């Protein structure tokens, strides 16, 4: 493991806990944390009413390189979508529709972006 990795892992876990608290405060019901499979990991899976939400949490210490939201490029969006498809096939949750949200944390600022990106299946 490279130097600094435990600190990054700890910071990532703290960001995910902070994101989860923010989502719960907004009425989301978190049903899965850190769902892992062969192609990657989903940070959080939650319901917002009857909408199944796949949540990507991105955290940056400051906005020097674009902040948390800038850390979800198209390649990452495709990876999250592949994970979502795998989750749906494996867990078979009940839902009316689903969407992809991003929780962007930049320094002390936290922003929840519902429907941050869309995937054509």
C-alpha cells in the first residue's frame, strides 16, 4: 500500500458517513453502504421516496482542482452505471425508477446533487 493510503481511506470513510447523514436529514433511506462487486463499488444506495438512488460520494480538501463535483468524469459515471446494473441484477430491489446522485464535498461545503448524471441503458 502506498504512503498516505490509510489517511485517504479514513478521509473517504468520513466523507461517506457525512454524506449519509446529509441524505438522511433530507429524507433519504439508506439501504446499502459500500456495495462491492467485481467492477467496483457503490458508495451508497438509498431510497428517496420510491426512487432508488445510487449515490457517488466525492470529497476534496479544497476547490483547487475543481471541487468534489468535478471528480465525477464520464468514465466514473459509466463505472457507477455498471455497478448499478450489477446491483439491480443481484439484489433485485423494488423501485419505480432510479437515478444517480452525487454528494460533493469540498472542504467544509457539502452539496447533494440529485440526478447529477443520466445513463441510457
